[in-house]
C-alpha cells in the first residue's frame, strides 16, 4: 500500500546523491581533468538516448580512475557517489488494488508532486489477492468470482485522474497484445 511513498522517497534519495556528487565534483574540479568535469557537470536529466548514457557511464569510469590517484576524504566520498552522476529512472510497479484503492492517496500525492517517477499499474480489473472481488478497477457490468451479478458502477478512470495534473505522461498498454507498443510506451514514459 505504500508503493508511491517509497518510490517518491527513492527518487528524493537519488536526487540527493546526485546533488552531493555534483557538489563534491565542484570541490575537486581543480584536481581533475577540466573536460571531464565539464562533461559530468552537464545536465544529466537531459540525457535520454543510449549514446548519451554510454558516454555518461564512460565519463564516470574515467572519473573513478582520476579519483584513484587522489588521497583525500572528498575524493573517497565522490568515488562512493560517482554512479549518482548517471541518470536513474525510478519505477513503481503495483497492482490495481493498490493504485485504485488502498494506495490511491499516496499515488495521487505522487502525481501532484511533479516528481520524476514512473508508475506501472498491473490492472487485472479485480482484487486478485483476495480471490476475485470486484474492485474500483472492475468495468461496469463485469462479473467477478465474488460479484457474479456484475458490477453496478463504472471503472475508476485512473488515467484521466493522472492527466488532470497536466505534467503526467499516461499510456495504456496490453503487454501481450502488442509487445512493441508496450515497450515503446515504457521508453516514452521513462524519457518524458
């Protein structure tokens, strides 16, 4: 039920580590190759292509080599945080029972926060963990194991709720129906 809160906490931790790494990099700039420092100080969130990610990882490897020749607590700290200079995607994965119901308050808070966190909701349209009860994700009229007469209310439209925040990327996929579209949507979400 706390997926959204934990995911937001992980995002905040990732951002803090990146901030600390940039600060330490600035403190050691005079002792490191200037072109390497300039490259690593470039805005990492703007790196969205594979070539850019490979270059950033190569720069971090070069930074580790340069830091190995320095004997200071600052260099040791930066070496331990160097991976934070590579952009990190944070994904939260949960079921519809979490997203539509028990964890919805946290998910709504996450959407409102504007934080760079990706969410994948695995929507089975029933409460699977309790054996098939109708849920807020169950469509109108659908029958479930414990709702054999059909659901009387419409399915909650989580996508429309998320889109109301205007800075949230929303895609609906059917993983087995079109795997290419599913992967494309996930890549677009990570890059958004």
